[in-house]
C-alpha cells in the first residue's frame, strides 16, 4: 500500500504530545540508521581501490578456491 503522508500526519496530530515526541524520536532514528548505512557504503567504496592491490595478487590465488 502506498504511503499517504496526509493520513499519517492526521494520525500523528491525533496523538497526545508525549506520543508525538516518541514518533519524532523514531523518525530521527530511521533517518540516522539510513545515514549510517550510506556512510558505511561510501567508506567501503572509497577503500576498495586502496585494497585492490592487496586482495588481488597472484600469491593469494590459492585462497580464491577456498
């Protein structure tokens, strides 16, 4: 089911203030988690070229078969 932002907003507005604060904390958590995953992917991509010479070498070809 596609998200309906207006319906979600209406539901949030109907909550008591302390529950709205919980919803806001959860939204912040979700955003933070997505940002952390993106940072991890970026770090992996940035380091891949640096490690390519170490990972891809003839001396270690025997380990590729394991």
